[in-house]
C-alpha cells in the first residue's frame, strides 16, 4: 500500500510541474505547439493555384487544341494533347467526367460546322455547353532519331489560356496573353505515338498545375523545359 501511495504521489508531483510549466509558457506558445503538430507534412503541402479551376463546382470545361497546318501533319497531336489534358483534369484536378466535354463530342461538332475554324474558343465552348475553355495552341513539335539503336529525343511547345465562355474574358493567365510551356525528353526508346503521348502528358501537367492547388512534390517534373531554347536540343 505504501508503495502505491508513493507512486501516486510521484504522479501528482509530475502532473503539477507540467501544469505549472504550461501556465508559465502562456496560451500563445501552447497554440503554437498545436499549430506545429497540425501543420501539413512536406508531402502534403500544396502550392496555391494562380486560378482555381475547381471553384465553383459543377462548371463544364472544354479543352480545345489548335494544331496549325504544317505542324507534323502525320501525327494527330490535337487528339493526344486533348486526351492528356482531359485525363489530367479527371485524375489530378479531380474534375468529374460529366463536367468535361469529350473529344468525341467536340469532333462531331467540328465536322458538322464548316465554319468551325472561324469561331472563337468561347463561341465553340458556349455552343457545346461549356462554362470554361482551356485553349491550347501547339507551337512546335519535333522528334529526332539518335544514332543509338531505337532511341530518340522529343520536344513540344504549347501556349495556353483559360477563357470564360459567357463573357469571352481571359481568366488566366492574368499577367500575359498566354502561358508558354515547353516539355521534352533527351533519351527514350519509343516510337512516334508513344513519344506524342509522353509529351502531351507532360504538357498537360506543366499547364494545368497552375489551375489547382498542386502538391508541391509533384509540381516540377523532369520533362519541364520551359525557358530552355530549342538550340539546346539540337
């Protein structure tokens, strides 16, 4: 019994010292301890979107890709880029599938309207029931076969903007007319289709990462070549 009393007395003594220390530290320091304990880990940290495409919920989004005549006419880049952007919106940005205008719907509309190329992005988006248009312009695409057996390097340059269909106003970027993105890889053993898919996926990430709160650890990818001139790829 005496041993148990001594244990209880020791416990009460430790508790009293701890309580006194907390009172001495003050409420601000206590709040600070809780703030640190509840702060996100490095893996959970996110970079604030330049424009949050997820707000408000339920907005319908069209990805519209412009592939100029003469830019690798043998490769349907517009399809690969559109699919990559749509897939990224669903998988990473968490936009529901029903809020994304499909490439098939866009294609049917294109073929049914001979003056499609004369319409602005916001007009096309509105006609398809979209609230927002991610307008992507393809500027450059190149694949170069390397001396090594089956290996090649690839490069894709795009410009993008986000447009409000109701007003025709550009919502993003705010400081420039468009956001220029360059992606590429220096060594890959793949054919032109796989290379196109690879580059399209990289371009989708490097564009859409600004339109939602992107995890900090995912923001930068190896394929990002924005700011690197083409001379570095010859």
